[in-house]
C-alpha cells in the first residue's frame, strides 16, 4: 500500500493539472479503496490495445496515460519512418469521453510535427482501419472500449497496413512509452497539422464494402431486416450500405438508434449477449423479419439472429456466423473461377474447427493465429503471394477481403444479408443452410463461459487458475482421453499418449487448450482487455439429417454441461 500511496502522490504536482490533482487528493483524504486499483499497475497494451476505466491514475484512461502512449508512438514513428511527413489517422466511437480524448491524442501528435487526419464525428472502427490505407497513413489510432461498460474507454494503434500493431512495432512502441516520464509529454498542439475527414472517407468505404460484400444474389427486395446499432457508431454506415445494395426493408430499432455512451437501453452493449438484442428480436417477431443485425459500439462485432426451423428467432454465435460466411465466400470464389490453390482464410486458436473443415473441403488453406484480428491482418501482410478470402473469430467478428484489416461489422452485416437473401430466394433459409453444413461437416457446438475477477485479488485468482491447469492437467474430459495439450505460453504441444513434445511456431500467449479423442476442445484464456478469465468449450458429433438437428444439439449441450460440472468452474 505504501508504494501505491507514493505513486498517487506523484500525481499531486506538475505536470498534472489542477483537476487531476484534486481528484487524487480527494481519494487520499477519504482513504478510498479505489486508490489502490488506480495505482497498483500501469495500463498495458493487450490484445486490443489499452483499455480501462476513465479517471485519474496510472491504471486509468486519461489525458496523461494516453498522452504518454501517444508521445511514445510519436517518438517511435520519428525513429522508424524516413518520410518527411508522417501521417496518422484518428477515429473515435460514441463513448462520453471519446471525442475529447481523440482531440488530446491529436494534439500530442501535432506537437510532435505529425500530420493528423481526425474524423469530424464518431465513426466505426473498421472505417479507421480503412482510412489508414486510403490516406496512405503511417499509423492510425481509434478511441474505443468496444463493448465494455460505460465507464470504460480505450486506445488502439494501427500500423501502415491498416492492421493493429504486432511485433516488432508493438514492442518498439511500448519501449518508447516506458522510457518516458509524464513530464515528457508534449501537449502543445499545432492546429495547422490537423485535417478533418468524414464524408469523403464514408463514400470510399461504402464503395469498397459493396465491392467486397455483395454478390450475384436474388431476393434482396424480399428480405426483411431488423437492425440495431445499440447506441453506437454503425448507424453512420450500415443503413446506407444496405440501402445501396438494394435492401429496402430495413427496420431500425429507434430506441437504440441515437449514439449514446451511457447505453441506456441495455446492461451491456455487447451483441454476444442475447439480452442486448432483445429489443431487436422483439421487433423482428412483431413484423415477421427474416434476420436481425446488431453491432457493438464501435461496430467491429456483429450479432446475428435468424429464424430457426420452427420459425423462432434464434441468436447465432460467432462460430456459427463465421462458418456460414466462410463457406459462402469460398463458394462465391469457386463459382467465379477464382480458386487456384493460392487462397487462404483466417481463424484463431479458440474458434471453431468447423471453419478448417469447410475450407479443406474446397482445397483452401486455413491459417490459425492467436486471439485478436491483428493476427489475421498479419497473416495477410506476411503472405502477399496468397489471396485472402475472409477470416473470423468466435467473438462475433468477421473480415471480408483485405480492404479493411480489422473485424468489420459493416461489411459483415451486408454479407449476412446476402446469405439470407440468397437462401430465401432458393426456398431455404440462413439457418437451414447452417444445418446443411452440419450434415456435411459434423455438428459443432461451442460455448463460452467467462468469470469476472476485478482488481488485484482478481488478477491473482486468474493467475492461480492458469497455474493449476498447467500443474495438474486434465487426463480425461467427459470420459474421452485427452490426447494432446497446446500451451501457448511455453509454445509447446504435448502429446499425452506418446509423451512427445514439439514447439509451436506461434507467438507466446497465456492460453491453454486441451484436445480429446472424440474431438472435444477446451481452452482457457485470461482476457487481454477485461478482468476476466474465459473458458471455451467445443464439442462435435455427426448429424445424419437436418430433421434430427434439435436432438443432436440437445445432446451436445448436455455434454458441455457435464464438462463444466466435471471441471468445477
């Protein structure tokens, strides 16, 4: 506690402004338990950059922590970029603090003689990724906390390809940041170096999205769509791109249409949560819609609900939607005669293996990376000799083509409607086409279970859980023998049958995955952006016909329930 108090007292003097000093002094005077959480560590780059609660302190998002990150980025850019003019694009989402934080970041960049392209208003994160390439920028920054609660904000850095930073840039930037004191931040903005952007980038993005996300399908005018932006940024782009594609039956959830950082109609603005899409699904039932689309605040994640074989609206998970999107895209490439053996799709270590099966059936390679779309973007960068078709991850993200280098709910929404319209025009449905994939490739069933562990104690609990899983590995899961374990922290794959160990050529990450003889996969991973530990369960079995899907699904759900009980989590 003494170190925490000493760290806090450093914020009671210059260079910290009076408002910040007063906030910290009050916490000290009242002996607030919040003081420890604010100063027991520094915010660090995780799988999605920096993300945390807004407020004063080293473990908070504020002008100083973001200023320090931006000063470090500026120093790094000047070291590695030889161009006379360094250019950075900045975007931000609907959160209460995003706009002024974006301007603060812009000020630091221009104070360091860097040209800034700042969006005039909130925009989806994928548009920032697009803008980096469109404007030939050297880097990009977006202010967003994705689907986190209202008190959060965050900061993600993109590199010259439009993808989030990966090695060696991430380490290089972090080293520059760690070498700084807060007094080293230059906040003296040069306003002449800030250029506002907006409509012209919107127009270019719509054209690129339509070019990548529409195909020769029929029935667009017959597809009835419900869309909700969940108070976020997608309202800026999705209704217009659907209209331009020819979808004229788009019903917007009006109560959630206006951007609002307090997210007043939902507990969590996360389309992974059924409750977040409740108003949208209710509207869909009322008007007889075919499909529901819902996005998170920065419009990189998308939730999709469709009518099942009983006519009820059913929320799909990210593994199901990425499987459908991958199959549809590869099929379109095949029909256009574009498959020549030099294509690939991207996925992640905790996503469904069904994507691998689908790609294999077309003779297309699946490249697997760590969690986070920056690794899929890196695949594209690392393999310029290959054509990228699409890629996704279980956490409701998908990327269509490579014109954006991050998950893109805008083009994914368009693609989902293309799949649904095509299926309906051919007497089928989105859901029935999914069941047909299960018949072809096996019925995969996945479930994510997350445990929130806040603060110092929570971080220690998460650490101990991972230690226990490594030191006392499971040998059987639901009666099926564990065949091998992938430990991404040590980069070792161990075969439990033969005892053989081999190194995995993938960056290190605190993830542990068990595989069993019957195809079950169980993964444990502490979140890189939230105080959570996540467990991913994947089970599968054969499905002989679409008509038997309900029975098989219940059996697989029961299997996951047994595994969770067995693991006592």
